[in-house]
C-alpha cells in the first residue's frame, strides 16, 4: 500500500513538472521568453532631465544586447510627470503591469509631489522593483546626512526649495553629503552654474568599486572583482541601528575602493551599490553609473543583473 502511494505521488510530481515546462512553450514550439516591463522615470521639473533622449538610447541598446544572453525580453517605457499629474501619478505603473521602475538620476526626487512618492512606494510595497541610480539613490534612501553648513542657500538655487521633500525610505541607508564639503566651500556664492560644473565632470570620471559577496548573489559572476565605473552621487552609509528592528536588512553589493574627481578619497570604503527589500518588492540603490560607463561590458552587465534581480528574473545558475 505504501509502495503504491509513493508510486502515485511520483507520477503526480512528474506530471506537474511536465505541465510547468509545457506552460512556458508557445505555439512555435520554443520556450517563451519572459517579458520584463521597465519604466524609466523622468520629471519635467528636473533641469537635468534634458539628457533623457540620449540616455534612453543607451539603456535600450544595453538591454537589447542582454536579451539573448539572459533569455528574456525587455519592454521599455519612458514615464514623464509634471508637478500635478503624469504617468506615475495617473497610475500607469499598475495599469501597464510594470515590473521595475528605474530612477536614472537627476535631482527631481529631492523635491517631489506627495502623490508621486506615494504611487512609487505603493508599487514597490506590492511587489515591484525600484532601481535608484545617482541622485535617485538618495530618492530611494532615508535622506541626506552630514550636509555642509549653509547648504540651504545653494539647495534653493539648485532645486527651487529651501529643504528636501521626504525621500521614499525604501532602504535603511542615508546619502553621506560630507563629500560635498570641499566642493561647496562658500555656500553663499554657490549657484546652479557651480553645480553644473561639478555634474559636467561625472561622464569622464572613473573610480574602482569592488563587488562584494552577499547572500543575494546578484552579481555572482563578478564577486570579488574590481570594476571601474562612472561616478554619480555621494556614497551611501548605514541608516540608524534602531531601524534594523523593523526595516529589512541592507546588503552591500559594491563598495568604493578608488576615487576620482569631482570627489576626494573620502568616498573609499563607503557603499556604492546596495540592495534590500520593501514590502513584497525589491530595491537597488546605485550611487554610480555602470550603465553609462562607455565601453565597459562588465559594468553594463552589472546594470542588467540589477534589473533582473529586481524583476525576480535573475538566473540562479
């Protein structure tokens, strides 16, 4: 009797396995590729987002090249919002079934409308992925610490507000603004042009990051490697210890082991890329720009693997 029951259970298991395989096979007879929907989010109030058309071509090229390598298909959307309405505020994240939101950088998240933030937080909490790059790594964090004295004057000139609006708080980390102290020596005279001069140095910058070993294995092929990437925002540091009691663990994906202008050596040893969870969703915050590191295939693959992990589509072998 026991042998018969085991035999029947074995048959059921095999049938379920076969069923799961055939469910992935389309009418052509081949296993269908999963389609991953990615929304790159831009803000009309962000003066840096004029670069969007050029950057979108780069993202599309990198992701197109990765489709065959990872046996997926990327469907890419370009979302725009103004202060009172737009794609995110009108609920397109849910309507279109987006898998991953990519905040590609800029300063729009530092001063944003409440409804905009709530929509993104709800999206991640319900299972979506958020990839905050450069300035959007701050947007996904708890906020900014160690700001230079008198920072409100240049902040007003740069983002149009005397203070930051609340950040998304998706991961227990802060942006460490102490690296800006040598760049903003005279806040009273620091204006938007000075800020743009700093930003202008980023595309040619290259600093080494070391890919850390972690339980998440997001960058498994590169763990232990040094990779030179384009710089972006100030580094991330740990959030309050007490927050660990109720916020998910933050994993270091990469840390700085090198530096380059416009920053000084104080960035070394600090967090360059981190990953965590929020509700049922996943979060990656990247200070650096691996996706914009021209000619570096390894850096581009780091970008792609971050997206795949956020979409819960990263191969496990």
